[in-house]
């Protein structure tokens, strides 16, 4: 029985300790404390959510951010925990993140009220991440130039060893910010110019490719896949003599069709101006007798490349004469013994390194 009471009282003791710790964390020991600032930030957010006047909402939200940043900085510097092998407290990282989100955690389309709203914490932009390390380092360095606490604070010049430590910390974080900026810059290049990744980053010491092998550039394939039915449509209803005349002017015809395809299907990519289409025509002879033509459709990349010879994609189409009524042409307009063109194209495009053959 005594053992039972001891167990029950032990459980109550645990709850009592937990309650005491929570109460100490949430209840301000005095009016001037970090808890007060956090509660003021929450109060400001609640009040701003009920405010309809624009400038009043902006002011209240701005004060809420200031209270939140100040309260967080105060709490995290009371008993600072250093990041292993550095002189930067974990609290500086937290405070630096809040400052970075407040200053840069919004896009150009976001208004000032939305920027200062407390829920902007969920908005993390590339600028937020890039400036985060440098801002955290500056927050870590600021106390080194002050001495004392409360109202007795005065400025001072840090000792030589402290100055070196501060300079190394800030410089290291600035380098990290530069690397992060490089990552987002390259990422934006790949998004806007996806064909750049075909070979530009293969030998790079800065960018690591996640793919085990180089893939054919998607936009170059799209151009040829969309161009193929257009070419077939132009040749379907023509007689063989008309096909040969069309092939003589194929350079202009294919370039025009290619431009239409690029403008329509690559409109969302900034790289569309770096692709162009050209044809190449080769005679097919059997026993010294002309047996048709091979029309090579080329989508040529003219953008930057690590290879001076560049690259292009090719889809070959075999054009052969056949007897029949021909394509979509009404039977009443063609005789059965007329000769027309049969067009068969490769199913896949081929990626070729180097400059395209002479026209």
C-alpha cells in the first residue's frame, strides 16, 4: 500500500515538475522580458488581422515583426548554444532567419502588408536563403562591439583575437551566401535554358550532375517531333515532280515551318531564340539509278556550349516514289498511274556532337 502511494505521488511529482518548467517558460518573471515581447508580437498579429485600414495594418504588422525578432534574439542569447566547431550561437541562426524572411521573404507581387504579416514566415524565397548566413554572422558579431547590459551598455573595439574571429566568421558566411546564390542562379539557367545541361555541366567542378548519363535535350526533340507531321502534310498531296520542286526549295520551306514550331511549342522558354531548323537532302541511288531522297531535319543549338563544335539533333525521312492516287487528293483529279511520294521518318531523333554538315 505504501509502495502504491509512493508511485502515485511520484507521478504527481513529475507532472508538477513539468508544469513548473512550462510555467517558467510561458509566464514572464517581470514586465521587461523576452516573453513579453513574444506576447506583444502575437497580440500585434491578432490585431492586424482585424484591421481593415491599410496603413494601420502595415504599422501593426511591422511592430509585430519587430517584437518577434527582438524577443527571439533575447531568448536565444540568454544561454547561447554554439554550433559545433564554430563561434556562432544557434540563436543567431534563428534570429537571422527571421530577419531574412522579414526583409526578403516575399516576391515582387506581394504587398507591404503581406510582407509584414506574421504568416509570411512560410514564404522562403531564394533571397531569404542566400542572405540568411550573412545576416546570422552579422547578428553574432554585433555583441562583440558592446559591453555591459541593459542601460549600462557602451561601445568598444574588440580585442585583436576577437576581431580576427569575427572577420573569419563573417567572411565564411559571405562565401556560403555566394555559393547559395550560385546554386539558385544555375538552377534558374537550367529552368529557362534546359538545353544548357546537355554538356555545359558535364565537366564542371562547381556543378554536380545527378544523372548518370547525358540525355537528349527535350526542346530539340520537341521541335523535330512537331515538324515531322507538317513536312509530311506538305508532301502528301503532291505529285513526284512537285515533290522534287518542293525539295529544291526545302531550305526556305523547312526553315519557315521550323520557326512556326519553335514559336508555338517553345514559347515558355527563353532559349527558343537559340534553336533553329535546317534541312539536308541526300540522293538515294540504287545501281546508279535515283531511288528517292533522304531529307534530314536538323534542330541546331546555337546557344553556349562547352564544346566549340556544338551539337544538333537529326531526324531522317526517306522520300520514295510510289504509284497511286496520292495522299488526300481526290481520285477524280489523279490517274492511277501517277507517281507520288511516300514519306517514312525515324521514330527517334539522334543527338550528334559537332557542327551540322554543309548544306
